[in-house]
C-alpha cells in the first residue's frame, strides 16, 4: 500500500509483497546454482566431445548469470522487508531493483533458447551430462513462464489511468477539467469491472436482464474500490489484524450478565409455536434447492434414493405439477418434504437473472398453501444478489418510502407474476380454500419470499412468511415496520449473509484502512505477515463454523439505511445483526436442537433464553 508504479502505471502489488515470493525464488535459484556447479565440477572432464564446448560454455555463463540474479533477488527481499504497510519510504529503491531484475530476464531467456537449440542437436556426450543440462533448460523455462504468469496476475487494467494532483494543489480538483477526469476514471473502472464480470459469467446468457445485472454489479464494484489504493495483500493483512484485534477485545471483556427474567407464559407459548413452525417449514425451503442439496445432506444414501427418479421417463405425475426442468429434482423434493406427488401444484426450476426457481405445495399437516423460493445456487442468482441498488416498489399497502433491494425485488416480482397471472395460487386455493398462505425461502430465496409476502398481503391478508437467513439491507424502514406482524426471519449463528450489506462492506473497508494505518510492522512480521494467510483462512472459516451454545431472541431493527457505528467487539455486532419481519430468533446448536445436526435462528420477539452467559439481549 500503495500499489507500485512501474513503467508509468500502477500494479496490483505493493513493494512489501515481495518477501515471500522473493525468498521462494531465492531458495530455488540457490539450489539450482549449487546443482549446476556440482554437475559442472563432477562431469567437466566428460565434455570433451562433439558439441561439448558449447555445453560447457552454456553451464559457465549460466552459473554467472544465476549468481547475479541471486544477488539481485536477495536485495529485493531485504528492501521489501523494510518500512511498514503504510510507510513505503524505506522501500523507495524497490523500483530500480525490479527494473534490474526484469532486465536480467532478457539474457536468461536468450540463454535458455540457446540451450534448447544446442540440446536439440545431436550431442555426442555423456548421457548424464546431457540429461542434467536438459533439466537445467526445463527449469529455466518454467521460471520464465511463471514470471510471465505472475506479471499478468498483478497487471492492473486501470493502472495507466492514474489521476495525480495537479501542480496547483488538491483544491484544483473542483475545476471542470478535474471533474471530467474523475468521471472518465469512474467510467473506465466500471467498464473494466463489467468486462471481468462478463468473462466470469460468459455462460450466463445475453438477455436484457443479464446486461442490466452486469452493469449494476460492475458499478457496485467500481464504486466500492474507487477511493482506495489497496492491493490484495493489504486487504488480507487488514483482515488478519482486524481479526486479532477483535479476539483481543473479546478475550479481555468481562462476561455480560444474562437477563434476570424469563418470558411469560403467553410469550413462551408463542415462541414455542414459532420454533415448531420454523422447524416444519425449513424442509420446504431446503426442498426448493432440488437434488444437489439433498445429495449434500445425504451423501451416502441420497443418490440411491433418487437415482430411479433421475432415470425414469416423464410420466403423468410430472404433468400434474405443471412444472418444467424437473429431472432429478422431483424425487428429492418428495423425500425432503415427505409429501405425495398429488400435493404439489407447481414446481419450476427455470433459472435466469431476476427469475428464481420455486415450488407450490399443499401442506395438509399445517393446513397451508406453501410457496418455497430457492436461494443462491447459480451464476444467475449471484448476479441477482449483486444488483444491490434501491428500487422503489409500487405496492398497495399505504406505506411511504416503499423501497427494497433491486435484484431481489425483481425476482420476487417474477414469482408474483407467475403465481397470479398463471393462476397457480387460484388453482391451489380452489383445491383447499380454507388453507392459509405461507411463503418460505433461504438466503436469496428468503429475501424474495419476504418481498413476495408483502406483495401478496393485500390479496391474502393471512399470509405468513418464514425467511431463513435473509440478506441484510433488504427493506426500507417503513417496509420493515409494515412487515413486522407477518414475517419472521431466522439466522444461524455467525452466518455472514444476514450481516452482509453495502453499508457493512463500507464499514469493513474503513476498519481495514484504520487498522492498517495504525500498524507499525511490515507484512512479513507478526501480526501482519507470517501468519497472514493462515489467519485470514481461519477467520473466514470461523465466520461459517464457530458454534456457541445459546438461544437468543431479540427485537428486530432491520432497515436498508444503516448508519456507521463505532467498532463493536462482539462478532455479531461487528458485522451487523438485522433482519426482516416480526422477530429475530437467534438459535444456535444446543441440547434443544430443532433439526438433526443443525441449529436454527430466527427473528424478533422481545424476550430471551440463553445457555451462554456471555451473550444476552
């Protein structure tokens, strides 16, 4: 930090990132140099053959060239270890050393080419010497190709579009010319990100929705990274330092007291009923994923149970559900929900940008018509997730400021149109008119289910929604208030999705910048370096895997207009803890599990039960 400037452009690598790569190359070249020297000293008497003079000259020049390269790489490693993350001053000579190192690649490539040509000739020398020189040539080309690949990786397409302050100072940026320059840089950044996203999602398609999603996602990424000069290793070091800071604060804190009263009987009964409903409807949210999730949850028996359905030809049973693209999905849905094929009204696995798969079934046990929306499972779904602008909704609910996540609201509108315009719900209620409507979903599907319930509430006042791990930043504050009475969101432990929003990412970026600025050690020294990538990996895993035995139910405060807050030492507070709907039931795996091997968390009642004295609401 900042990225190095070479050949008049910025690169996605900092001057203190070369310690470990340089040490690796240095070790490899020292071993290589010793091997060539040993080969030459032990077998130089066998080079008195046809072509042996050329091979002898090749080895001698290569030894000299490698010695110069070893000295240069050693200097690069030493200089890269100087200074701190935010103080590159002691490393100002790095660019000259890199120019020298790159210049040495020219004779190395020439000599490797000559060695290849000489070996290709019919050399009548000892076979051991020839094989040793062949290995030397191969290693030379491997190192050269690896260097070229590394240069491609650290190449920054926007590196040549730097906007330094003019001589008149930073205040001159208010001028019209500077404004045009900044707008041009923003447009170029958006174009680069859009190209990257199109390359990664080349198999998605090219319809209008996809093009809009590409543009929306590119603008999101370009805006997020536009005001920083961070390279990937800076982010990794910042995450490591931030994780250690949180651990230190958490370990030094006194245990928090647990609330001194238990929920009253009415609250207890309502909570138990909601927990039972969550456990029941979770199966429908899981069934919406089809056979991949079923195989994942049943790795040893799943394929045997649904294998016959995958090979069976389409029958009248499939026609009854009016679905499309079922393949192996129908069998997994039947096994997951425990329903019969005649209980399903519609199953759709049509998957495009802003268009999610869903199913509609009759749940006779709870006397409900269940609409389950699938969560993220494809590149199309990821693009829907990343279309994160606010979009104003036209709802008949008498609420001001009806805005929500654009991509998810578009997906919810698609399911709504299918349910209403295609007569799917009318068909379901013609069979069971006394049943109530329940909408469920997980992750992206949970957000779509919440918005779908809001859209359907005017026509179905008794609608109920159970949203498992809905994404944060989904609804405006007014819609959150409106949804409190009929939507329940549920979050599992430290699941990152319900805490992931543009606001939280901005907050994370500010914290990374702050903790890097206060770090007085280089990346290769603890705590910023030697354990950096191991700590980052452990941090990412801990977000998904750490388990604390507790049950907490607390008041929901979800809204899309989040405000910056000072550093919160609790992991839950640090990433944000907001959802949608009536209550936020936070259940983590405990002796009272709702599902075998899993805990369920949910949302929003003003009471708490806990078996962990470190957490309370």
